[in-house]
């Protein structure tokens, strides 16, 4: 998998990220522009300050990264077309590798074989995760309905 893992930020980095996140969110909230110019301040005489033209979608992603850094949470960026190993899927879902294998063997998680190894497309992993969340939501709704019918109050 070609991914980038950002370890939790140091306390100093978290503070800088929190301030940068607030500034970026304020700029994005008040802008309807199709791009935002960012001027880079390069110290030293004779350096022209380059201007970056950034699309708001890229800045929203950057805001998400900064929010995670400010909270000192690890963050993994995974390209949408990436294929993951069963161990990477297990780490992503915070489950065991044998659980992932069981889900594959029971047909709930799509995969393809590369030699003897299984590979799961990130897109299929997202679909599996969405289906799993929906199934859990429906089970909770049913449990609430049964509890109400039985006269239990929350």
C-alpha cells in the first residue's frame, strides 16, 4: 500500500496545528472563491515571495490533517485506488487479521488473489465499512424498538 502515516504530533506541533487549523477554517468559511492564494514568506533579501493557488478542496483536506495533528491523533492517508493486505485491513478496521480472513471467506469483504495472497481494494474496504455501519445502525434501531415494545425506558 502506498500510504503516508503521520505519527502523533509533538506538543509544539499540536499547538501550531491548532492555530493553523483555526485560521484555515475561518478563511474557508468566509470564502466562496474558486481558489485561495497563499503567499510564502521566504526570509532573506532578494527572495520573491511565491504565491500558491490552492483549490478549496485541497485546503479542506489540509484542515482535516491539521485538526488531527492538533488533537495529537495519528493519521493515515491512503490513495483511493490502493490495495491493502489483510494485515493492513485489520489495522485499519482495528480488528484481528483472522477476523478479516473470516469476513473474506464468508463473502462479506471483496478481495482478489495475488499468488497466494489476498488484496483488498480500498474502495471495497470503504463499501464494507459502510455496509457494516448500516447493519449496526439497523440492529440498534431494532433493539430500541423491541425495548420500547417491552416497556423499557431509557
